C-alpha cells in the first residue's frame, strides 16, 4: 500500500470516528419543516405494473416521510412507460395500452410533493434465463451489441452474430455464471448500442417531466468483459497507428491467429480503453438529459468501493464526479456490518468533495433498527440523502418485518408535521 492510499485510509477512518460522535439533529428539524435531505426509495418495476400498485407506492412513500422515488422504468431493455424505441414490458400485458406507469407515478406524486427520478438500467438489458419474447428487443435485433466474456470470445468469434447459435451460446454460458453475471449486457464499445441507449434516455427526458434520471448498471459485469470482435477491433484501430512499426508488425502477425493479441500485448491500455468508453457513455447520457431537461439531476448507483469499482467493474465513478458527469453518486453500501457501511460512506464523501452523496442502504438485508442506525451514520458523515433498497422488498410480508417503513420513519425521520399528510 503506497503512502497516498495509507493517508486516504487514515482520513476515512478518522472521519468515521469523528462523525459517529456527533449528534444527529436532522430528524428533529424534520418535525417542524420539510426535510432538506433526499429521502428516497429504489422502486423496482414490479411496483409499477398496475394503477393500484402505483397509488399504493405514492401513498406509502409520502405517509412514511420519503420525498423521492427512483422508479425503474427501464429494467431489461424494455419500457415501463409509453414506448417508442423499445418494447413495452411484458409484465404490462394485462394492462390496457393506455396505461403508462411513469406518467401515472408522476401524476400521483406531484400533489404529494414527491420527486420522481427515472431509474434506467444502462448496460444490463436481459435475463439469460428468460430471453425477451418481443422479437423487436435489442438482444434479438442486435446480438452483436452484447458484451462477450473472454472465456467465450474465441468460440463466438467463429459464429455469425445473426445466427441463433450466437445468442444461444452467450445466454447458456451466462446462465452457468449466475453468481457473478446478472444477465446480458450491451457494450459501450459498440457504437450502435451507445447511440441506442442515448436515444432511449433522451426520449425519456424529453417526454416526461422527471426530476432526474438515475443510471444503474453503467459498468461491465467484470474486467473479463468485453472481448467481442467489435470491442477488440475498436481497440486495435485506436492503438495501432501510434505504435512503432516493428511493434505493429509483430502484433499484427500474432493477431492473425490470436483474437487476444492486441489486448494481451497492451493490457494497461486495453483496460483504460474500456474504462474510458464507459465514462464516455455516461457523459453522453448526461448531455442528453441536460439538453432536454436542464433542471433534471443525473445520478448513478455504483459499487461502494471506488477502487473495486474501477478495477473489477471498469466503473470509474470517481472520475465521473471529478468531471461533473453526475450530480450525485449513490454508493450501494449494502454490507450488513455497520462499520463497513460507515467506511464505504465516509470514503465516498471524501472522494465526492462538494458533489452530493446519497447513501445507498441495503435495507432488505437489515432489521428496521439497523437501517435507522445506518441512516443516522450517513447523516453524521455529511451525505445529502439516503436511498433504501428496495421499496418492494420492504413492503413484502414474506421477506420483511411488519410495518418496516413505519418503524424506519419513526426512528429516522421523527414526528411528521400535522399538515403533511394533506399536501
């Protein structure tokens, strides 16, 4: 560990120790006025599947003291809103075509003074177990846009991407890796995939008066992606012209028989190339949102450890903050250990500087008391808000304690103003 990392680690631990000794006054202030912190819920698309579930969501959030909803409107390359560029979600098939989940949330949330952010899964676009039934889904129309793991790259390089065998092999391999790979991802190294994703986000920002766009899965499944032919060709084209002639000739000779010749010859550059392309995609998405709706916030969920995120997910969220690509970072600090949670949030606060941090709390893994404790810890560390994952799990009696949200509200938000329920 070098001196800089030792100092940073010492600073994080000192910040945790000092913060945990400070009193938590924000819940007291909230008893007489609206809170100045973001109190948000991650809301899975399953809670957007009917008008009734939307009404229940808004009523529950407001009555329990939350002021922000991050609603998952693009879960798997599909639309929980009126679609133009992607298929309507299959889960909405029982609803009339006129039902627009995002519009319904906005309509219910405005009188309740709840802010609504469109939660978009950026690169994660499909389960590998249940492939989309809609033939117009991008995994069927453009399997060449999908990320490929190194382990499967040689085999897929010999198959036409338009062949059913290509998608089939990729899906079957992914199913065997379910512990570490959630499903199928589009690649930020495929120009068509980038343009499509930007168009989807631009369309959302243009047509819906959302308060923000929340980016999730803006990352690679691991550092062993993307080894598709498209990705490697793009890297080769980018690096080859600057190489000395002798190095270029030697690597070209290897590349005739070895798909990995250029990535393996220049591993640092290959890693940087992939990481930079992900950051470039985030920049494009931010620009699209701000051009259509300048006042909307652009936020991102991320692995809580910035080094792990950068090295293993190629997700450089520290750079996103430095370059102003996002307005707030939501570290998914889901560790059940309170000390580990505090370390993650303190580190994120240190990295963010004057940018906002919304502490992501894995409430589904915690008791209500533990969630309240984490909220208090996050406040003491100076966050701008908290986000609980997830609304859906916390209202499910099969997986959650009774009155989970009510218990959290009493413990973390304090008594509510008498007039709040009528707003």
